[in-house]
């Protein structure tokens, strides 16, 4: 946090976080089920998770847990922003909510799991995005796709979080012999994805295969953008990438397979 209220803002974040995990645990059984507007949870983070995932519920299996990291970041930031700040961000394991006043900018780097730099994203206060999230194979969450990294910009971090999961899932090559899958519950017994198949790993892919998977993910990203659910996205897999959004914001590195 930057600005005269930065210390107070950080104290507010700490105080709010003391209650976050228990609130999520209390609502966990409902949050592991597909979002249902007729059964809205009472706590603000859980409600934000439901709202963020509802737009996707008619096209794929999803639960509010797909937005948990982003929704927590949004909530913490909302408490910080009540103090006098010029700029702030809450980074919840790569899912980021941020606050910018006029003339302020934010630049973030995208890295692979092994630390390889993939690119940068630069935003200013005029850009409507206030949330950023990344999903992909090998990350903290399970995925049904093979993308190395899918980073999404949206109005909120919760929306970006859910959308990144959806786009990453779309980077798939069904029935490809090099892609290995298991039921999610066999990988993590408590997974909200239950018996749905998730990718555990994959072998070598041809350049054409990589291209097809990325094209599928990009098509999903375009669909979400046309519906006003995301602002931009950048996808990486085996040295190739796809971008959706202004080039002055999304700056991928030139990669080699």
C-alpha cells in the first residue's frame, strides 16, 4: 500500500484476515456445490464467489471455489481502500486485486513455475481492470486443460480468478494420448471437482498440438470478452502464446519451445 494511510490500511487488512478463513470454512459445503442464486451464503466473500462463478454455470461445471483466492483479495483490498491511499494491491498467491488513483500505474511480471519469465502486464488508472488472476497446469488448483499459464484481467479479482480457470480448462486436446488425466477426487480427495477428470501431466506435444490447444483457449477468452466478463487475457504453452487485449498492456516475452 502507498499513501499517507498505508499503515492504517495494512492494519485493516490484518484485522479483516483474522476472520476470513473461519467464514470460508463455515460456508464450505455450499461453496463446493455449483452456484445457486436461490441459496446465497451470508458472508461477503462467499457471496462474491457465487456471483463471480454464476455467469459460467450454464456452460461448464464450476463451483464458487474457482473464485476463492480472487474474492479474498478483493475483500481485503476493500477494507484497505477505506484509508488514504494512492495505490495498493493484495496478492493472494498470484490472484491480485488492486487500487489505483489517477496517474498511478501497476506493472506485474508473469513467471512459469520454474521461474522462467513469460511476460509483463502494465496497467494504469484509466484501465477498468481491477483484478488479475492466473491458472494453469501445475499450479495450486487442479485444471482440465494443459496451458502452462493463463492470466486474465477483469473488473474484479474474483471474476478474473473464475475466468482464468474456465479459459485454462479450454486449452485441451481431448483424447490425446500424451495427456494423462485422473478423476479430481483421486488426486485430491477433498476437491470440489469430484469425479470430473483433470490433467495430471502430459508428454511432448507437437507444435501443431500446442497451437490447437492455445487456439481453443483463445476462443473461450474471446467468448468471455464478448460477454463483458473479462477485459484481456494472455495464454502460454510450450513456447507459444496467445494474447487478447491491447499490446501496450500485455507484453509477452519471445519464447522458444
